[in-house]
C-alpha cells in the first residue's frame, strides 16, 4: 500500500530558502508516476488530504493523539500495552 499526502506546493515555494529545491522536485509528476506504477503492478495507492492529521495517529496501534498538537509525541496507548 502506498499513501501520499497532498502538499500545498504553491505555499511551500514562498519559502525563499527552499523555493528552488521545491520547484525542482516536480511533486505532481512524482505522484502521477506513483499512481501509474501502482495501477500497473496492482498495488493500492491513496492520496490523503492536506489537512489530515497524519502525524497525530500512532502507526502501531492507530491511537489518535488528542492531548497536544505536536510532531513528536509518544503514544501512551502503545507504551501502556507494551510495558505493562
């Protein structure tokens, strides 16, 4: 299964330090190729929305972090089940 997140590329290009690198990558062509290749090899490909809180979901147990909005957090559900 391949999952990509839609990015606000036009907003990211406004960053003067990274604009050249971001525009050189060609995000749309990359995702188009992923979609094409996944169809070719009968794989599942999904695009999720820009504002989907993917960094707030535990990739092990699926628990959704409700306490803080942070990119770095420890899943209490996973830690609790793992060490008790």
